[in-house]
């Protein structure tokens, strides 16, 4: 008799969330849905464990309220710390949901285990092999970050890509006549920057689920165009993003 493969939770659904309110809503839905589902209610997943989730949710909410009243960097860092607590709880919840959903007493097929997972509010991984496709043209934000720094943040919805490349290109200033801006292209993953005068070019490459990065040691008193492209495997490369202008 062939062994039934396990159905798994798609953890990137919550681990890639960067908006504080979205993560708060996600854990709240998991607690509300899972705690009343026959398969995942107490004692299968204990009331004590759901209580720990409520504690993590409340800690995030309280930190968000403090940051809303006083939007300082330390208060933002506290919010991010509480988001990590929520992710830790969701990972533990996912572990238990996977175990219960794949228990032979609860499923006779992998498809049934997938259905079981949905009763927890978590999203099951697809059990159908989906071919990789060319990533969408990315969108992102970019803003000055301290002396000589620029912070970039990929927009929500692009976290499934394997590699993210940010490019900062100096915009030259002509003292007498205007200088055409550099032409930036990406062809089959190869970056090219063409300009009639020398310009400063800096790149940042993120792998995995990272979406936020900070350029450092850039020139001050000038402007940069920031670009982004993403890769999903060796051959699947997105189109180059539109430039985002940042004045240093």
C-alpha cells in the first residue's frame, strides 16, 4: 500500500506579511476559526495554546497603538518585535494543524488532509505541481535613510520570488548643458547601465523572502533613480521596474 504524502501549510502566507494590521488580522482569524473547529478545538489544540496566541495578538495590537500615538523608531522596532512573536505562534499553530490534519484517523487521502487544513484558516500548500512563471514587474518604495542611505521595500504580493535585485543609479547634473539620464536595462538577468558620463551605480541582492534593504555609503547632495527586478529560478526574470527617484 502506497504511503500518503503529507499535506503541508503554506507558511509564506503569513511569514511574508509586512503590514502590521494585516498580520494582526491573520492571527485573529486563525484563533477565531481554529478554536471552534471540531478538529482543532480543545483538547486537540489546547485552550492554553490559543490563549498564548491571544497574548501575542494583544501585544502586537498594544505596540501598534503606542506607535500610532508616537511614531518613533524605537516604537516601530517594538511593533516589529511583537510581529515576530505572532509569527512564532503561527509556526507552532501550523505544526499542530499539519499533524492533526494528516493523522490517519482524520484523513484517507492527501486531498482530505488539504481540506482539513482549511478549517484552521491556514492555507494549505498546493498538491498540484505548478510550473514557475515569469515574475511580475515589481513595484516598491524608496526613501532616504540617514546619511548616504536609501531604504527600499518591495510591495506586498512579490514575496514569492527567489531573488530580488535593487539598483541605485546616480543622476548626473550638467553644469552648462543638461546630461541625458542613464539608460538602465536588464536582458536575461544581465544588468546594463549606459550614460554619456561616469555615474555611481550600486546594487543590493536579496535572497529568499527578504523584501527590505538599505543602500549605504551613497553620494549625498545628488539624486538617484532606484530600480528593481526579481528572479524566480535562473531563467525567469521580471521586467525592470519603473524608476523611483530619491533626492539625497
